[in-house]
C-alpha cells in the first residue's frame, strides 16, 4: 500500500456537532472526550456538540476541542486499522495533534498546552487592534511587496499562512490589514476579505504569546519518537532526535508554511495517501489545490471514518 501521511487540521475547521456521530459509534472516542473533560475541567462533549458556536469559536476553547476530536479519531484509526503515525503534519494548532499521534506529547499535556496557547494568543493583542484577511488569487508573489510597502514600525501586515498557491492569509494591525485589502482590490491582484477572528494570529504581534508559551512549555515533557513530522515554521522534516519545543514556541509568531510542507511530502514520498484526521475538509482541499494528483481522504463524519478504516485495514 502507498505510504500514509496523517494531516491534522487547525483553527477554522471547528463546527458545532463535530465528531458527534463518531462519538456515538466508538468507545475510544468517548474515552478520549472524557479524558479531555477531566484534564480541563470542562465538558468537552457539551462544548463540541451543544454549546453555541460563539463559545466554540473562542480561541481558548477551539484549540482543545479540535485537538480532542482529532486525537479521538486518530486513536480509532490506530486501534481498528492497526496503523501508527510514521509521517505527520499539522496546520498550526494541528501540529500539537500530530505530536500526540507520534507519542511526542501526552494527550493530557497537549490539552493543557493548547488551552494555555489559546489564552496567551488572545492576551497578546487587545481586541480590535489586530486583524486577519484571506487572499485568493494568482498574484501571490506580489502580495509580499504590498505588505512591505504598507508596513511601518507601528503598523504591520504580514503573510502568515501559505495555504495553497492561490490562497494566502494576511495578519497584523487592523489598519495595515485593511489597507492591504484596499490595495489588492485597487490593483486587481485578486480578492482579499477580512476574517472573523479575535486576534492577528501568527504575525509578529504574537511575540508576547510566544514568550508566555516558552515559559509554559518548560514544564511539559517532549518525548522521543519514531517517525517524521514536518514543522510549520520551516517546512523541514524532523525526527525524535531533532524536534524541539522551541519549534512550538517559534510557531506562534511565524508563518504557517503549509504549501511548502505539502510540496516536501510530495518530494519525499513517490506515492502517498493524505488522510485528514479531524473535523472538516479544509486540508484535503488545500492538498488538491497544491498537488493536483494528491490522493486524499478525510475523517469528517462516521461514513468517512469507516471508508478510511476500510482502506487502511487492507
């Protein structure tokens, strides 16, 4: 069988009800949700299935919720298809899910880490000061010039997500992000639209959160692991001998090099199945836009999970 690469989604893939039909089917999913509830002192079941979208979309809750759903699904695949992670990648928050799948982080430590990470990212910049925008178009090479021309020491806009060749995300001070959207429209470079987020994630404005995270992670153990992981910050492949906690610290105020990561996978493996482990289909879509011939599968509902189990069990 082709090599299997597990991809773990990040913030933006969440939706109320995510994982519910899978939860009802597999006891290991129920156990994972209960473990998350016990660690954080909140009902993960209620958060994911019943609470209003407005609560689930709060960064401090979004991050552990997605981590929980992704880990629960991965454990199901691991147990029922007898597979284990040997090559993984995660989009931003998803890098923590990827590390859990490798055994590099305990699920408990990962939950505490991403809960704190969400709070630190929210604290870093007052609400209303920062903003983000999505760019769609074929002028990606010119967008960096736009950002550089607009940015000043006190008002910055940066490319923070290289999601696919035609999709970038901008982040920074609201005034600079808004100006970048105007310039992109005026110059007919593509479409740029503001995102409904509460902070300028992955921009240099997140440096205070990175410092908080550095301190927090001193008490978290990173275990040696077999297998490989591609890091967001540089799209390089790391092993249990080379991956360090500093990569997770740097990630907070650095761009997510997702396009470059997918290209690296394609170069490294001649034939692979990319399995998105978690809610939504975002990463499958980005993979298809980046490598048209990519073979992708998802686990966004019970039918999808069963299809993946069927393939991986062969």
